[in-house]
């Protein structure tokens, strides 16, 4: 799933660059929205890490099997 | 390798175990409260250099609230500002040798996310009343009630996991690199970690603002820019 997050972050940044190049006066609004959007996408990648660590250290499936 | 999901217990107060992140949180709280007390002890209309520097922070928080929420920042300044400053200081507390940021543990982040969850309800009821707040759940149409209800829970959870994942992954990666490569090698990663910490504090505050604004924004006047002079100051 991480490559999905990477690809979409690249697209988001590229689109934001386009928008800023077209309208430099609204750069602050665009970059704030970009940051929030990037954080949302980043969370998807971070979820993978959290799930991996959960499986490593606090695996709920291992407790079910005797 | 230690699990990032557990934390070291230092001592017990009665039956309650007090862990290391809790003690670090207390230290940060004491630092912020005492620092705030010291800085606001001698406020003057013509600010000194220190006062001007810290007024800049308050001004930035105000302008962010005004731009993001489209309301006057008065009632929200304290909550949003405290959230931002606390998370910022907590994330950067890894600069002190031997201190692990308390936000790298699930419990601190859960407390912060719960605060935002409660604050959305509190500010919503204060701004639009109990009826108006409940009506926001049925906002586009009553069909959306289950989804909106679920969203208010999942976004709290995602706030918690986002902050925890970002800060903890920084600490974790530094630990791994340190064990593999040795001294001084993880310094660039630590710099990146500081950047992530600052951005995550900002994001957390912005998202809290967006969630509160989603409930509050109806029925509030647009902020008026300070163009008209205050009539009382006119001769």
C-alpha cells in the first residue's frame, strides 16, 4: 500500500505546484490545504506501519490459538 | 528490540502505575505553565522584546484560526494554541538526551484525540445549541446519520493513530539505525524527525480546527477585517 501513498503524494504535490505557478498570490491557502491533504495520505502509509508493529509486538491472532 | 506499544513503569502511586511518558508529560506541563506565568507577569502595552516575540506566536495562532475556521479566534485560541504548543514541545523534547517524546506512546495521543473529540461537542453545543449540534449529524440528509456518527469516531481514532505513528516511527527508525550503524549516523534522521514533529503538531491543530469549524461555522458572522478604525479611539 505504500507505493499507493507515494504515488498519490506525488500527484498531490505536482497539482499544488501547478496551482501555485498559476496563482502565486494564493500560495498560502494552497500550501495549507496541501499540508492537510498530505497528512491524510501519509496516515494511510503510517497505518501500515502501525499494523505491522501490532502484528509484531501485540499480535491478537496468536492469543486465539493455544 | 522493545515494543513501542509498551512503556516503562517508573513507580506506583497506590494501584496506579506511573510510566516514563507520564512523567515527561508532567515536566512539559510544568515547563509550559511556569513559562507562561513568567512571561505574562509583566505585560505592557509597549511590548518588550520577549513579549513581542511571544505575541508573534499568539498572532500566528490567531491568524491560522481566522483563516481556517472563518470565525473570530477568541473562544478557540486557548484550546488550539495549547494543543499546538504542547504537541510541538512534546515532539521536540527528544532534543533533550535520554528523553523519549511522550507523543510516541499511544496513551498520550489517545488523551489528546479524546480532548479534541470532547472539544468538538463542547464548542458545537456552545455555538449552535444542543438542537443545532444534533442537527449537524443529519446535515445533508437524515440518511447520513449513521455515517456521520461513525465519522466522528473514526476521525478521532485517525487523529490518534496519525500522531502516534509519525512520532513513534521517527523514534523507532532512529533506534534501528543506531543499533545497526552506530554513533552520529542517525543525526540527519533526527533532523527529519524534528521537521515531522513540527508538521504533525501543525496538522493536529489544523485538523482540530477543521473538526470544530465543521460544527460551529453555521450561524456565525464572517470575521470582519480590521479596516474600519475603532470608533472609540477617534478624536
